[in-house]
C-alpha cells in the first residue's frame, strides 16, 4: 500500500467485529511528513467507519510519520516495534491501542 487512504480502506475491510465487543471509541491518527494528514476510525456497536480530518473527542491519538504507518500496514514493522523505537506515539487509552491490533489484524 502506498497511500494512507487505501490503508484505512484495508483497516475497515479487515475489521474483526468479534474482537471489538464492548468498544465504543474514536481513534485519531496524526501523520506527519510527506503525504501526512489526519485520519480517524470510529468503532461502535460492532461496526467501523473511517474518514479523514480531525475527530471529536478521540479516546486515543496515534502519532507517527506517514511512512512509519505505511510500513506497519505493509507488515514491514509491527506496531509494537514502531512504538518501542519511538517512531509511533500514543496519547490516551493505551488499552484501546493494544486492542486495536486484534480488532484490525495489524
């Protein structure tokens, strides 16, 4: 995947509703660098929608460069490795951040 829009389309397509039981949250993504931007994902009632722009009242904000997130989406690096190397920062509900891996098969 070479652009963020297609990454979020794939996240929606790979969503696993059985792993999102009880989750009602907005997740904000803030990507810097070339091709960066703001994206969001809303999980509620076993469904997911995604969009571009700033989200209202996100429970968690994930910040990285666009290139780092594209590497995560392509399987070149894991979310955990990116976080441990300081390439990905999380603000807010860390538990939700961990649960995201199973909800979206990251």
